[in-house]
C-alpha cells in the first residue's frame, strides 16, 4: 500500500466473506510517524486532498512494467487546490515501475505491463486504465490514432472526473452492482503480453458463413487485412472511421454519446442521473469514450433490405497486448431498411483453443460500448455473443433507439468468463415500435465464472410492444445475475410487454440472483412478468432410463431442450456448436463420451 510516498503493509480481516482493509488504522499510524498524503501532480481525477483524506487515505494502484530504468511515480487522484475535478493530462501522470511479476505461461510481459491494484480503490483502478489505454497499433493496415476522436476522449475524461467528484464510481454497495460486486474486478491483476498475432485470418468457425460483410477489430482498432466488406450493396458501409470521408465522419462523431444509458428516455420526471444510472454502466461508458481509438461503423441507407442469411458480422478480438481494450460500435439504419447484425467478442486464447494461428493472450479486460439507431419502419436483428476466455473480464453497454414502426430484436449469449457484465437498454420512441430480447447465460465450468445481465425496456409512446425471454444455466461454482426492468410512462397507453425468466441449477454450488421488474404508470396496458428456478427433473431422467437411455444422456437431452430456444436464434453454426460444448461441460455426468454436442437443431 502506498501512503505518503512510503510502502506500508496492508492489514485486513475477514467479515461476512469480505476482506476489509483497515486503511484508517494505517493512516493513524502513519500520522504518528509523520507520514501523510502528499500532492504529486494533478492526476487523472485531481481533487482536494483534505476532502479526499476525510473519506479514506489513498492507496495507489501500481503499474509494473519492463520499461527501461524509469523511476517515475504516480499517486492517483491527488489533490488540487480548488476542490474541483481536473481533466486528466498525461503530463500529470507519474508511474511507479516495479519488477515485473511472473506472467502466465506462454505470455511475454510488454512495456505496459501488469496493473495490480494495491487495494480496493475505484478511482485508482479507473485512473490506471486511463494511463494504460492503447497507444494505437502501428502495424500495417491498421488505422492511426488521428481519427477526430479527441473531443470524445476529452468529454469522457470530464465525465469520469464528475463521477469521481460525485462519488459515482461503482462499489460493491451500489444498487446496480450489489449482486455481482465489483471487488473481484478491482482486485484482480490485468496483464498485457507481447508477441501476439491473429494470423492471416480469424478462425472460420468464428465468422458467420454467407456474411455480407465481416469487419474485424483488434483491441478496438479496425484491421482491414483481416476483414472483407466488399459484399455490401452500394450505399451501405461497414468498417472503421478511417474509411469514411470527412463529412460522413464528422456527422457520425457528432452523434456519439459519452453516457448512452437512458438516451432521450427521461419522461417520467426523474433526474437524468437516476435514468442514466439505472444500469450502472455510466463510468465504463465514460472510460470507453476517454480511451477510444476507433469506432466500428455499420450504416444502411433508406429502404435497403439485407437477407437474413447474409448478416453483417463485427468481430472484436482482444489480444492482451494492452491491459484493457475499449471497442466501440455505432449502427445506423435508414427508414424502411432491414439487416441481421452479429457482434461477437473473442480473444486470442479462445482462438488458439480453436486451432487458429494465434498466440496466447494475457489476462485482459474488454470494455465495450454500442449504440444502435434505427430509422422509422426499419428492422434490426442483433445477436450479441461473448466468447471470452475463462480468465478474462468483459463489460458491455449497449443502447438501442427504436422510433415509430421500427423493430429491434436482440439475442444475448454469455459464456463462462471470469466476469461478464452486459447492460442492454432499449428505448421505444414512437408508436408501433417493438423491442424483443432473448438471452442465455452459461455459468460454471472448470473455473469460477460470474455472469451479469442488466436490461431495461422503456415504453415512451402509445402502442409499443416488447417481450423478453431469458434463460440461465448454472453448474459447479457458477454465479449468475439477471435484473430486467420494463418501464411504461404515463402516456404509453396500449403497451404490451411480457417478461419471463427461466433458470436451471445443475449443482449445489451455483448461485443465482433474478429480479424481473415492472414499472407501470400508464392505465391501459397488458404486462406480465415472472421467473422460475428449478433443478434437473429426476422424474424425467427416470423416464428416459426406463426406455434404455443412460442418465448422462437423459440429462444432456433435458439441458439441450432447455437451451434450444435460444440456440436456434443464433445466426451461424459455429457459435451453436461452441456454446453447445460449453453447455455440455455443465451437465453432471460420469462418462463424457456418452453424450455429444452434434445436431443441436435436430431435437
């Protein structure tokens, strides 16, 4: 622990399963020894040292690096005279380089090194990620850093500063994070590795067959050498910012929002902070904006209809070359247009397991922001897939704006990452707008996984329709959280909204929190919601066994039937087979050879 420029041991005790560092006692002891917090630079989130020490003594995060002989230091967020948060500037940053800890097998620690928080310190954690933001990849075919994003970055830093000043960073007691908690995220070490590559192409099973366009982004930057986008009709575009002319790029950049939650959705008389903070993603959206290197752009002109069998696939690859990547995508469809969109997230460790020509990635965070804007009468079928490695972290915030007569369908699929949090909001902005959600969580496996899905559907006009069907499958020590809100304001008459959450627990060690919510102000509505939680029905297993089918195969068939409703909505076979294999790992069995993941659509 860093306190006043000296390293002190961190004493802690265990209370109700939580580790609570006794930093106050350390501060008192340090005060007696003449050691106190000192101001070193403005820092990313500079504020009054007196006000800061009144809350708790600061413990800095340490960035370990293999850089040459640098002995600079930084104290995160140390004070500024006026008490007003200062904008982050690189010249205010001071880094303490430590000996590099042992890296994972096969990984080589890069100059950006490991980020190891010394204590539970949200400000220090966010500051460290700002410092370690990707400097831009200089390899051939990649976009450069000068894409007109500086205004967005400054706005993101200002938003983060205001959140720090208002103590708006997520902590374990925050309502939006209290189930899954942020302590594991803040405590874990984030590492980067050199020697990464994704070969000459992304593994074919990770790309939808027959796709009209495939755009690959590596650590948030467009990789044209790995993409093929020439199959789109004239007038449509899929790619990075660099492929747009100056006028189109400027118009798009003007539409990007730092805080995407609740966009145009405040018609219930609530404060902007309440509406925007409902999903708890505002700090991560601001961090994404402050660290943006590129934007994945998907646009369709008016009245262009792409076949459902020819989706647009945007693949985000995390290599681990930086401790955290911040991909961002922006989708806009013209009036009367239609498309199938896939956004999938993988890392090089996942691709290596699939046999692709890649190197292993280190433990890294992917912090994603997506904005989807539909034109009137348009239709978008959006599949969001997270296939990160079991030791990775993934946070994604997505907001869809659905105007009059438009229809947005989203299917979320979360695999067993160490932490996978998805916040998905749909705002129905005009009469006849529709929003439909389906999803599946697969939590468990060889390592502890924590999957979290927060959704909100906002009915702002009469005659809107929405539905949500979510399924959760947990085993071993898997952890799953679902919180879904449907909100209809007082003018949203003739609202039709249905929500059903079904969960299956396959072991005693799994833990589930489910919270379906309705907030209805209008009088004339048709709304239902419900949730069920069950184990595998052993009576049904006995039924199969009485007909000569083994218990393992019977459990497999029951799990298969439970998940099939979501699997059949996946637009390509590769994802179906991989997720089927993940579901298979969760099934209690003695002999894995007795069951197979082939033919999931044939049941």
